[in-house]
């Protein structure tokens, strides 16, 4: 099948689309990336997105209009990647759309069991209508309904495509939030482990916006962090956050490490005399340290290899820190596995749409903590075939 996978991540900076050819069935699925595109959000739409992230500036009417506006943007992005790839919409079988997460409440496992909830916008009816292509969306909700965290979904792709014959691998995706999958080798009958390690780029990005008065939204090429000096004292203070010691399965997002938390860190750094370069260097170090600590604290075997995907893979300062802290584990960009890091999550949602269409679970309960595997997503039909 030919499928367009699509996601707008926690950083909410762009729409990632990928046209993918997928064949086979687990455990021998193959996924070939045909074309990947990054479409930056229109500034006005992005501004509205960030306004709706904050409860104090959001409202029901704004959320409803944003849902449709995102659907229009996603539909246009799908048609664009199809055209650039040299295909036509009639040649594409499915769209797998993650949408834009606006809010996530993690399920409470103790002391009283309580299901979580997630709100992801990007109206699938609009996407299907504009493209004529059957659209699968809402991938996290069913896992949450069955007692899981609805994340990290990317680990299912890691399990299917990227295990090593004899070595333990870790694959980390550093987007707004960072998540890790620890994969036992194929020659071992062992369960994988996957969870969100904590903030990825989110706190760095927040500090960059504050430091530049909005002129920059992220630390391009890690230049700012490279100028700064890490404050070990402040880093230790941040790494004492209870999320980092929480036992997996676990997941987190903007509701815990978003702009409100960023504002607290900014005020705290000023109070202790950190300049903005040092703050951003320290936050970069915290992301690297939290990823490595997560592997050491919760994996039964320390991985021989660590592959890095997501926007963090393009931050040389972060990658250098990871390489030093993770020793003797070898650190590589995800591209070495055959799928560019920037395309990974959009390829994931093509793969999950494929599994949903074939009525197969798109999750392993060891990853999400769900009570049983589920078929993920909701199907919105595309064009009528007469």
C-alpha cells in the first residue's frame, strides 16, 4: 500500500508528511520512504495554536475553529507531498494523521486507577474531503481507553523494523518530549522497554524564545548552548524532578513541561544569576543526561548502540553531550538505520494506518501499559468508488 503519514509534534513548528510504500505483515513488514516533506506552519495558524495550548487564552470556540483550520492545513500538506513525489491522490491508499496534541492527561495508575485523556486536533473529515483519501486518525485514544498511556507509539515501529541480531539497541526520539525504546536483540526472547524520558527540545525552545524575545524559536545548530556553560547545580536541581525517577511505563507532555514550567525555570535561572546562554546550555545538558540516566536506571542491559531521531538529532551540541555522557554506548543519528530522523514519526503514522487497515494491533502493551493490545485509530472514508 502507498500511505501518507503525517504528524505535527509537541514543538508545533511544522507539519511532517511522508509518502511510504509498506508491504508484508508482522514480523516481516517493510517500509520504504518515497518522499518526506516538512511544511512550516503559517505564522498566524501557529500563533493561534500556541494561544490554544494555554488554558487561560483558549476557549471552546477557538478550539473548534482551530480543529478545522488544522484539517485544511493537513489536507494541503498531504496533496503537496503527493505531488512532489510524482504521484496522484488516486494512487494513494490511506492517510495516517496524528494531528496536533493540545492536551494530554496521563492515566493515574495509583493510588486509584483512572483513565487518561488526550485532545488532538486536525479534523479528519476535512482531510478526507480535500484529498479524497481514506484518513485514519486518533491513534492514541483506544490505547488510553484500554488502560494504557497512549505512548510512546513510535516504539512499535522500532520493534518491527530496527532490532539488531545480537546487540541491545536503544532508539531515542528527541522532539518536544524525548522517548526511548530499548530493544533486545533478535536472538533473545526478551521484552522491549519504552517510555518518555522527559523533556526533549521543549524547555530549550521555551528558553530560546524568551532569550530572543521571540526572534528565534529554537537553538539552531546548538549555537547558543555551545556558547554557554552548564550549571551543574541547576542541572541537578532539574534532574531531581519526580518524573525522572518515576518507574515506566510512563509518558508526559506539554501539560507538565510546557510554557508554565518554562516560565518557572526562567525566573529561577535569573534569581541564581544564570545568563540565557548558560540556561540553554544547562537545559540541553539536562535533556542528554535524562536520556542516558533513563537507560541506566530502567534497562536490564545497557545498550551497545544508541540511535537519535527527531529534531534533537540536528543539534550538534546535544549530540556531543549525548556521545560523552552515554559512553561506552556508541551514539549515531537515526539516518544510519535507513530512515532519516526528520521523517521517522511521519513514517510511523503511515505504518500504524497500515496496521489499522488490516485490523491488527498497533501497539505492544509492554510499551504503553495497556491491559491488552488494541487496533488503533478511527477511519474516515475517502472518495466514493462507483
